[in-house]
C-alpha cells in the first residue's frame, strides 16, 4: 500500500516538475510547481514527517508560489517565441547531464554508505521541533530577526523614489 | 545568561546593540553624520570588547556557538576592519544623504554576521550567519547614486545576488549530503562520524559542494564572475568593504570545513590545487589589460584568492595559519588601495589608473599609502604580502606540492607588471592639467598612518601573528 502511494506521489512530483520546465505559459508553470510541492508533501507524510509536510504546504505552496503568481501577473508577460538553443548551451547542458549521470552511477556502484543511523530527533513531533528552536537554534532564530529587519529596510530604501524627493528640496 | 557567557558573547552584543541604535537613527530625518558617529563608536566599542574577550572560552546555545581562541582573534580583526572601513567612508559622496543611516546600519549588520560566523560550529547557525553577512552587502551595492547614462550599480547588484543565491544553494546541497551521512549538524560531532566514510564519494562530493558558498565569498575561480563587475558597479567605499572583510570570514569557515578532511585526502587536495592554479592564472592574466583601478583590483582579488587557497592544499595547520595570515594582510593592503581610490575620486566616480598620475604632487601621504599597499600586493619585501606568500609557499612545499609552488611563483612575477604600472603612474607620472592638491581630513590621515604601520609591522615581524594563529588553530575542533 505504502509502495503504491510512494510511486504515486513520486510520479506526481517528478511529472509536474518536468511540466514546470516544459510549460511555456508562466502561470501554468507556477501552478505545476504547486502540484510538485503537493507531491513532495505527500512523500514527507509517507516518511511520518507530518510537520515538515504541513510547513512545506503552508510556506512554499501557500506563500512562495502565491508570491510567484503575484509577480507573474503583475508583470503580465506574454509567452515568447521559442528560440533555438545555442550550440554552446547544448554542449554545456550535455556535459552537465553526462556528469550528473556518471555521478549517480558511481554513487550506486561504488559508494558503500555506512549510515550513522537516523537523525537525532527520531520523533519529529512539534514539541521536539519547538524545543530545538529554543535551545540549539535560538541564535539562528534571533539572527533571522536581524536579517528580516535588514531585508525590510532594504526594500524600503531601494523602492523609494529618492530622485524626486531630492529635487523637491 | 550567566556572567561568564555574557562576557563570552560581549562583542556580538555590542555590535548588535549598535545596529539597533542605527536602526532608530534610520527612522528620523536624514542623520548621516550622527549615524556615522554612532557606527564609529560601535566599532571602537567592539574593538575594546573583542580585545577584552580575547581569552574567553565558552560553548553557548547548546553547543551551536563556540567561543575559543580562534574565533576571538578573528573577532578582533573584524572589529578593527569595521573601524578602518568607517574611517574610510567619511563623506560617502555616492550615497544619498537620506539613506546614509541605512547604509551604516547595513555595514554594521554585515560585519556582525561575520563576527558570529567565526564562532558557529553548527551548520544551520553557520549558514544563517553567512546570510546575515551577505544580505546587507547585496543591498549596499545598488544604493549607489545613479548618474547620467550609468546604471551599472543595478546590473552588478543583480549579478551579485544571483551568484550569491546560486552559491548558497549549492553549499546547502553539499551540507545536506554531510547531514545525510552523519545525522547531525554539529561540526564537532560531524567530524567524528565522518571519519569512517571520509573517502567515500558522497562525503567528498558533499565537502566539495559545501566549499562552493565560500569560494563565492572569496572569489575563487569558478565563482568569480561577479567580482570585477561588483567592484566597478558598487560605490568606492562599498567595494572596499566587499573586497576585504568577507574574504577573511570565508577563509575562517573554509578552515573549519577543510579540517574536516584528514591530511591524506588526495581528492580534496587535488581539487584545491586545480582551483588555486585556475584562479591565479585567470585573475593575473586578465588584470594585465585593465584600465579602471577598481576593476584591476577585482581581478587581482581573484588571483589573491588563489594564493589563499594554496594554504589549504597542504591540509595542515601550518597551511591554514598561513592562509589566515595572508588574508588578514590582504585586508590591510586592499584597504590601503581603497583609501586612495576614495580620496582621489572627489565626487564618487570610478578612478582610472591614468587618473592617479602625479599623485605624489597632489598628496604625498596618499601616494605613500598607495605605494605601500600595491608593493604589498605585489609581494615585495618588507611588506606583509611578501611574508604572506613566503609562509604560504613554504607550507605547500613542506607537503611536496612543488608544481603548485612554481605556478604561484610564475603568477607573482606576472602580477608585478600591472602593480608596477600603478606605481609608475602615481610616482613618476605628471598630473594632467592643473589638478588641485588633495586635502585630507584627520580620520583619513590617521587611517593611512595606521594601515602603513600595520602593513610594515606585519611584514617585518610576522612571527607573533602566525604563532598566535597557529596556536588558536590547535584546539579548533577539539571538544571543549
């Protein structure tokens, strides 16, 4: 049963991820990304990582993809005519793909993974996450606060029309 | 928080409180002058705090944050670097008055990210601190004033962000491999658990990918594309910051990562050798053809990143200490060059090498600073650049990397040509037309004197510095 669901969700994730790349309409592409994320969340549920699945849907599907759609509709881009790839691009893509295949093959054949066991939080409960957040990861949480403060001020500074304000003086 | 852990965290607290004061200043009407004074006071207080906390040892935040001799020494370097850069950015002609407080806030935030970076021994904390040091820089590049027909600051800002995001993504991918192999994000634990599998492909790939985010900061060869454009597009003061402090942070974290692999890991050594050679040749050969002084420094920066990587090839403590010593010296030398750029360009435009002509008549002190800085970069004794290269090459030769040492020597010879071209313009050239003499205010004079003194002192008496660095590296990954 679990195997069926695994293939179902994996197929959904990979298939819609391929459609994100192949789709020429950007809105459809963003919606395919949403589907791909839903499939990924399903995979997390199969691994008993309910919180991660929930956060993925909430943050990525809920906020990030909505932001993408917002920008796409704001810019109102028309699907452009498909340009043929340059030979250099094709060569680079071929080389990159070949390297990736070789890498995966060498992983499959040569690597003997002596796994150090599952991660320390064996039970990924909300309580365990919260405890980590307030002990080991207290500093990153605080630092992210400063990061967001800087990002917010940066948006204000970069979007302000400074030239007109300067001329008005 | 107990008193001892409070003391251990003092430099960070001082810096972050300073950042909050600056944030309050951004809320009012343009207060560029007050903001600069506040930032300068913060920097001086941080220098004092870092000096006071030099001997501190502590593990904070449940083992995610480690205060030891290594981190405290580098915090002192960062705090002094911040003070230097604030002395350098006096007038900020290319930043509008209304956003000067924000500029100083971003500067302080970026340095506080670096200060935390050197203490992080948990992968997640480390990535967050790295981001805190990068984001403000992304914002400072496009804050340059627009000119007629010049929007290069936007182009370079986009390039900087895009390469930064891509490099961080690759780094996170590599870190996920390391996490998957060991099941922990804590570096001291990771070292222990990685030992049995260190030669397996996933571990090597994970480490190699994890280096990528740091190569980007350091501007090592395949991640260097942003460097010349950002140096040229950002305002002179911003470029001075980007060129100096983040590179020390990158080398410090690279030390922590590279020391994960044992000293007989040939794959990592080979990879680092290749990158070092490529960076040196690429940077030096293209720098030969440059006319803009900042762009020239950008390409020479790529070459110097290559020299710094030479220290890592030996995978030994002596090599890491040499790389740290070299990059600290590089900060002093590149800042000396940027002081000259900021002062020669009165209205904030870029400086072509030809514009340096006759600098010795316009301002003898600036000409002396430039000569000391550029001779240092070229690796001419008795300046710090020479001793740095010597210790780096000695450490590489001790492990039998003869080919790399020869390539580095060839590159040092190539580099002397374009550095001497700068010196020739400044010392032997005649000023075009009747250029007025450059009047220097007292912070600039002080900065020039400090930089010249430091470059000479570090070059003449390198032993205390290298010994202190090597000693602090001794206990780097040991459990406290």
